[in-house]
C-alpha cells in the first residue's frame, strides 16, 4: 500500500493520483485562503458557491459536520445561541455543578423546515459530486431524527449509500419524563436517551472495478486499521472534553480521538485531499494534519474562521486526541 505523499492540494483531474503535480494549481480557484499550512488550507466562503469554482475530479474524500437541521445556524438562531437566549437552541440547566453545552431541538422542526433539509443537501450533493474523483467517500455527521433526510437527498444527488458510521456517545439528549407531568408518569420517557450519533456514508460511483479505481484515483474503499482489522462502522466515543473545547470554541465540536479515526479511513491508499465544507473551528483539518493528510476547509462564519486559525495547529497536536494503537 502506498505511503502518504506530498501532493498538490488540487490534483489534476485527468491524471492518476500518483502522478499529480504542482501544475494542477493553475486550475484552482483564485480565491485567497484565510489560513494555510504546508498541507492544509481554509477558505471563508459559502460552500456551494466555493464548490462551483473548483475543478472536476480534484477532491478524494469529504468528512464534514454540517448543521443537522439547517435552522440552528441561520443568522437569527445563531445570534440567539451566542447571546444565550435559545431560539431553536435549548440551553440546558447545569448538571452536577457543570454548565452543559447548548443543544438544538430537532423535535421542533416544522414540515417546511424538514423539507428544506432535503432540498439543501440535494443541492449540496449536486455541487459536490463533480468536484470529487470517482470512488470518493463522503462522511456526513447527522442526528437520528434527520439523518434519513440527508441520506435520501444525497442518493437523489447521484451518490451511492455505503451505510452509516455509528459514533457511540452518551449524551444528555432525550430520556426526559413528560414535561409538567414528571410525578404523574415517573416511569415514562418521552424519547429514548440518545447514545449514538449517525454519520451518513456515501460514495461517488466508481469507474470499473474497485481495484481499477484504486489504481487510477486512490479511492473506492476505506483504509484498514491493520492487515488483520478492517475499519468498522461503530466507534466508541465520548463527548468532547472541556480542555479540547477550550482550544476550539464551537457548539458542535467533535473530539479528535473520533475524528482522526474517521479521517484516516477515508483515504484507502493514504493519499489525496480531504475536504470539509462546513469546517467550523477546523477540527477535521486538524485531524487530517495529525494523520498526515492534505486537507481543505470551507467555512462561511468569520468568527469561526478566526477561531480555526488558532485552533487547527493546537488540535492537531492535542495529546488526548490520539487514537489507540491500530491493532
């Protein structure tokens, strides 16, 4: 299996991966990166508009954590979140003396808002598809209440469903007794306590056989953990810790321990460019840097771009984020 190679961030769309060269940069957008390192770039832009400027067959994988229900990050509700006044965001009471993180309430989404999820992710998928090389995998973080909308929309956009990656994580979401009737119904929970997070996994259709696609583009499969252990679709995790959140202040920050495992798996030959179109505070780019992959992030919110510039190098070297040995 080839090792990680230093390549242009935007390989030539018509050449096999191993023969990508610096000449490919001439085909890239002229937009200036808001931040960059030797192997990563971060752009401040609307992701669908940015995708429209990119050359075909130039990205090899996507790992992204978008707004699950869209509305939680629209300007009105996002301003309420930052002001601590709720909106679609639920500001939970403290627990055992600790302040809990805000949670968006997906049970409150209207039919119109749910339909908007399908519309948006189909449009996003159609903008993304031509930018990816054949066989590129896309992992999209979601929520059990809305993940099927995302999956169906990406299917409609032309992707192949490849299952879901299950992040096993105990949260404080769900499990509550009926509001205002706790004592009357002490043995009833309105919804199950959430103990997992789905990551929708899709793939751009391959050219020919998987081995043919791997030889030409370096994509089509998932990187194994070791010679004897394949990458699995269930990953034990936990909520992002206080110290890690202090590095990158974002309400949806995923832990490096989890992200590094997912990002590593997405490039089966250890080569290529990983894209995050909802980069937030840069956690995917940090995970890619940690495992030695080149990456590109796109984030439209100026405040999060500012956080990411400082956070990416720190998260990339965050010691508690190191996955267990690949055995």
